[in-house]
């Protein structure tokens, strides 16, 4: 989050550029630089962000297919109701509001990446259509290269 008075100053892009310069193995090697910190194992090809991603696409993030997680309601652990503009919304309506399961049923290919969890997509489709399951998180990806 960026304070309202600092929005539009390119802070998110500067943060991502700094992360790339410190953690993108390909970028570090291309510049002939070396890793300057103690977290060598964190350097790689990208990173995941967990959360609600609609605002991230303009920064280069995309959804990691098959990585959605769900709260599952049980008799012994009921989910609290979801309120949308003062009215109660079902788990199915909530899931549909985030494009599930339509995103996967439309037949479009996933964004280019080797980081998707494609074998989990049928489970995501099933859970998104289960009235006891409520979408918890998306994962978004940001490739360094």
C-alpha cells in the first residue's frame, strides 16, 4: 500500500526494479554483478504474491493458474457470512465475482510460464463450484525476465 499522497510517483515500479536488481539471478549474471546479500537461495526467476490481484496486472503481475486456495466450511467450522453492499452473498457468488470457474472453462491458454500448477486446475474448478468453499487467496506471479 502506498499512502494516497504518494500515489502516482512510480514507487511500486521502483520497488519492483530494486527487487529485480537484487534477486533476479538472470539480471545479476547479465550485469556481471554478484549477489550482495546473505539470501543466495532466494535469487531466481520470479516471485509470487499472495492476495487479491486486480490492481497488480498493470505492474506486470499475472495469475498463477491452479494456485488458488479456499476456505472449506465444515459442520464444526462454519464460515462467517459474506456481505456485499449490505446483502449476504453466497460462497458461489463470491467465487464467481473473482472469475471462477469461468477463467479456466473459457478454453484460453494460461500466461506463458513454467510456474503454473496446471494439474491442480480441475481441483480449483471443483472447489469454486462447491457451495461450502470460499476463495481465500490467489497467487500472482511477477517474472524477473
